[in-house]
């Protein structure tokens, strides 16, 4: 389950920022996660609760903002919506797609004390 190591990385960033920005507690963490990121959101929520115990993020609310998957179809020369990697273009059926969005996993912002 790579979601555990992802959460460990997130908590490490929060701990570093707490020292750098002089805050004691994270109240809310907002993450942007795309459908092409390979992250299982429910597993991430479970792992975040476990990993954040005893840290500045203990009891923090984890808010997930799900972005949409987008790709550029080389055949149609247009941006299309994709739900998963290796989908075909819904307009022309081509598999010549270049992902342009939806593969992100990033901390969007925090609410802290």
C-alpha cells in the first residue's frame, strides 16, 4: 500500500512547515488528487489518520479535492476528459493521448493554529 508512504511524506512536509512557519497544530489539510495519480483516496484517508497520530497533524481534517483527468488527443488535436490511463479518445477512438492533467497529488493549502 503506497498510500502509507505518501501520507508519511505529507506529514513530513507538515512537520517541516510547522518549524519553518512557527505553528503548533494543523487543523485542516486540503489535497488535490487526480484520477490518474494512482492514489486510492479511501486508503489515503485511513493511512493519514494512522500516520498523523502524535504529530502536528493529529486530528486534522483531511479534505480531498478531486481534479479531472485530461489528455491531448494527437489525432483530434483537442483536449478530452479521461477517467483512467490508456482510455481511448471518446471522439475518434485513438489511443494517441498525452496526459495534460489529473495525475497530480499536491498539498493545496492548510489551516493551522
